[in-house]
C-alpha cells in the first residue's frame, strides 16, 4: 500500500514569489526573513522524499463560479494548467504545467463516494495560487505528479467545519489504502485571520492576532476538540471576512489526526496577515 510520508499545512500568500525574486530597491525589507523561513519549511518536504503530492486548496473564483460551485472537487486530469492571467499580472506568478496522478485521483473519488462524500470531479481543471503557491514554496521544481482537491470556502452555503475535518480523516484513510508502492505527501493550504477588501485588510498584522494565536496552538498541538468547539461558520466572520479559509487548516488537522503534534511549526507576521507553516511525519521524522 501507499505510505503517507508527510502531512503539510500552510498559508498561501501569493506575493511570496515576487517578494523573494525581487532585487535591489524593489526587494521588500521582510523578504530575506521570509525566504529563510520558507527554505527551512521546504526542507521538511525534501526530507520526506515523496513521489506524489495530494494538494488541497480552494479556487478563488477563477474556474468555479456561482453557476456551478461544488463543495468538494477532485481533479482527475493527466495535466493541469496553472495560474491565471490576473495572478500573473498582480502577483507575478509564472505559468505552470503540472502532471496529474490519475490513478490516485480515481482511487480517491471512488472511495470518497463510498465513504459518504459526494465528490465532484473535473477532467479539465486549471488551478490557481492556492495550489501553485505551496508548490513554489515547497517544491519549486514542480516535478512531482499531483492530485488537486478543491474545497468551497467562499460561496455560501458552506460545509460545516466538522465536515472539513471528516474529509481530512477520510482522505488519509483512502490514501493509505491505495494499492501502490508510492510515497505520498498530503499538502493543504488555507488562511488564518484574513480580511480582503475590508477596513482591516492593511493593518500592521493580521486582522485578529488573538484568533491567529489560538489557531496556531490548535494546529500545532492537534487540538481538534477545542478547535471544533470554538470554530463555527458564524464565528469565522469575526476574525476577518475571508477567515473561512481556516477550514482548510482544519481539514489538514483531520489528515494529521486528533492529538498529533506538528514536527515543524513556524510563523511570520506580515503587514496584513500571519503566515504559518506546519509539517507532520506520520511515521516519524526521516533520518
């Protein structure tokens, strides 16, 4: 059977690429520290030596819109075009072409349905920065096949937070049951407190530092009980108008498992958001 060699959760700030490739006067003052943290984070995936990446993210109304919005979608294409024109223009992100792992996609779809998740799928999925940013930060060679999984965190009605956790638990079981010798890393990206287009967007830190502090503690310690007790669809409006992306972190807590303490934890408080990086090694840290 396949082995899960790493579970990774992070934010997906689209300006990382531009900030850390800029030089001279164009390079922001926080870029060097940010790059140092990312290089250490990248090493946690490199040490795991995966063959395949399962990538959990959320489409930012690029391909999916209100005329057809699945709650959970699995890509099952041989290749994925990546990044959209506005992401190239605004964030400087490169165009990418990523290889798919169709066998694992089919396995997740079939078994996900059998476990009670009515998963949608797409054979023509073009992916955006929620998936390409962690590839840029963690595997810039972009040389490993992927299975993209999209969640709906933007367009109500949204699934309950507990549903995200249960899907994460299911994804782990399903991947561990995949009849393959390949080594799989499961990577998911979301948000801590986040405000987009609102009055708290450009403060000196994220819109709700206290929520960020508690969220990092929940994730790092695997404290699903307290997280589920405090986080609801209604409560997520308070830390910032885009904080429902935290449910993708909750999904990854489900993958890691209740009580699982992260092997790598790091954060960076930027001018309008806190970046956060977590890695778990389900079978122990690689030698």
